[in-house]
């Protein structure tokens, strides 16, 4: 029976091709996950395991990953049968594909990987042979050994002092592309967000805290921290993103209809003082304890996603993590950058997940956004003053004839005040007697005149009140010269529902903006009244300002406009 075959060179070319889609930071996760798996296979009840990441003792410019005893040890059989295979680790590949570390590391690091085993007290090196361009276990010329015994020539005897840690079962040293390369520094650069070299170790610590959701209770995962001189400072524990979530005041989980869960939290640190070690401000996926972030997204794209989820304020301090249970059938791609199912990418459905989250928006997150809104004082009365000024300029008052000191300065007068020739009486005829004076109307008191300079300059004041569901929405108070907006009226709440449409807008902001819109509608109506009914009694004006007529204005409210104003106000939040 014929079977598909592939030679060593072709296998390496295939590995190179597959590695093109692998993120630069993935190799560190692969080696650490291998260590976790080895410990979990060996630990019994009551036992604890240790995984440590540091600089290697023997090669100080190389990074080492160590798992402690007891752990699932290497044997020569495992080395010979599994290390030089693809998609086969000798164990269950449900969580690790059996090719992850090789795929992620070897194509760009030809010196490869040095393994140390305490169980065998041997070391061996997996590398890309420069003569054959194939992945091999390096053959060493050992003194006193028969060079023809290749199987034995790949192993180097170890002494206890060659291990970096006294209780290591297995140590994996990443050798990089040549002897001189500092793989500790390279690792910090590969996993860092800004790709800057940070030798202290905090970058690696942050990466692992953001890569894993949780660390098994019986495993201590630590990163060695160094000072500026390169001296050991302390071992820092990796806790995972779940621990960061649990430390926040605003946090929770929202189940989706499809079986997924969206975990959320908001950082409690003040704006501008957010710790660089705290992951927030993006949307990710959680699958089999691993965090998947779309690092290719721009800031504007992330902001758009957050707004789709209903997070309009301080989205940079909010984290949304969509947990995808294994039972739903989504699988990780071999390079671990995406989840797929029947040819579909999970990110293609992201908007649907976020929309459902918005429809179930948690109250504590809504309250948190409300506390971080900008000052709600939008100088609405300044807007009202401008509106009234514009309304006053829409109608020009006709010229009126006024007599001053016997001179007519109205239309048709000459510069000397004399009559025009056509109006002179015929020659030798006495001028006609003057017309009897017209009876002047008694002027109303200034306070009763609708069109006053006070009204033209100062708009009625703006108030928000809670007067009950059965009371009018817009109320005129002539004594206080103010419009009051009843935010608890049935009509106001009905319009507010149409405005919000299930969005996560903060309540105070939504009520304020809608109240301001109603107030400006009343101001426009008021300005039209005082210019239409100029010189009329105040009684007429008051009649036009009764509650029923003002409430009729609400029928002209446009919820979409108010909704846009709310969004704009939220986007201006600090």
C-alpha cells in the first residue's frame, strides 16, 4: 500500500511555509504550554509543580524554560520517536498540536533548542543543520566515543551544576540563530506590545498574564525579574487575565444565546494613570484557557467594536473577552491565531456577539460609564440665547415714521424737513387745517408687553424636574421665567425609550440631552410667539404657553437627532 511520503528537506520547507502565519510571540507560549502539560500529566493530588522562565545559568544570553520535578520525564524513546515528527507529540494533541514549538521557533532560529533532562542526566540539541537544511538532532563528536554510533552521539552527559535550577526535571534553552544572539532580549522584544527591548523581565510577565486566562492551581508559573545591571531581583508569579478581572470593582459575565459568554471588566485606575501591565481597551476571545487578541486591529477599529458593544465612554479602560466553550466545536488554527468552524472564522460573527452584549448591557458597567462622563453642563442657555437672536433676525421690522422737533424723519422727508413740491398747497391758498390728533392707545405696563428687550436678550431658564408621570413634559413658569422639563412624565420616558433603543447610554446623560432638546424646541416656539404677537398683551402669550400647547411640541421630537447628540457627547468624554 502506497503512502504519502516526505523527505527531511521538504518537511523543513513545509515547516517554513506554515511558520509564515505564526505570530512572533507564539513560540514562548508553546514551550510554556509543553511544560504545563508535562507537569499536569505527572502531578498527583497534593503535589505542586514549578515552571520558571529566566536567563540560563550556563548560557547567560539565552532564555530557559524549566519545569520542576515531579514531571513527565523525557526518555530516549520519546526523543527519537516524537521530537522529529510533525503533528505528533506522543501525548494527546487536543490542546497542543504536536508541532507548535517546532513550527513557531525553528524556521527563524537555526541554532534551535537545547534540552536538558534530569531523569536521563543528558542534554541534546534540535537544530536546522546548515549543511542539509533539515531539522535534525545535532550529532556531537564525543571524546572517546565511536562516531559511528549516531544514536549515542546526539546526547551530551550532564552534571548537576549544569542545570539552571536545582529541582528542574526538564530545561529548554532557546539558542536563537547563532551563539552571540541574546534570546532573552529577543523574547522580550517578540512578546512586547511595542516591540521594544526591555531586559527586566516584566514584558514576559505581562505577556503570559495576558496570554492565559488562568493558571492551574497546583502550578507556580514564575518569571525572573532583573535590575538594570542584569542582577536577579525577584521571581514574579503569573496569574492570568482572570485574576486581573477579579481585582476590578466593575466586572461580570454575560451569557449569549449561542452558548458563549462575554466576560467584561473596567479598570478602576484613574485615566492617564493606567498601569502598562493591565490589559484593557480591546475585544478578544477565550478558548481552552488561551486568550486570542486581534493585534492587527487599529485603534479606530477597536473603538468601533467597543461602540458596537455599547461602550461609548473610556473604552480604553474596558476589556471584553468572548469565551468560546470547546463543546461548540470551534477549533484553533495550527498557528493559533484564529478559531474556525466548518470553514468560518469566528471573527466574522463578532458584530453579532457584540450587538447581543449591547442588548444585555450590564448595569454596573453602565453606571461606571456614567461616573466618567464629561461635565453635563453644556451651556444650553447660551445655545438658547443664540437661537433667540437668530429668530429675532428672521423678521425685519418695517420702518416707522417718527416726528422729532417738528421735523419728519420718516419716509419721504427731505434733509431740511420741508415738504416735497407735489405736496405744497396751491398758490394764494391757505394751508388746510391740521388734522385732529389721533387718540393714542394707553400703553400696557412694560412687564405685560410680550416683545421686550429683556425677552429678546435673555431666554427663559432651563430646568430639569421630576414631577410625576401624569404631569406635563414641558412646563412654563412665568414667575421664574423658565421652562421646566419633567423627566418623569410618561411622554418623556416614551420618547427616551425611542431615543435609546436599547443602547447602553448612561441614564443621566440621556435624560439631560433629551431635556435640552425639548428645551430648545420650547425656546424656538417662545421666540416665534414673541415676534409674531408683538405688542400684544401678556395674556395672549400666556395662553400660547399653556401645558397642552407645549407638550404638543414633543410630537416634533426626532429621536435619531437626540441619539446622535448623546453619542457625540460621550465621544468627548475624557
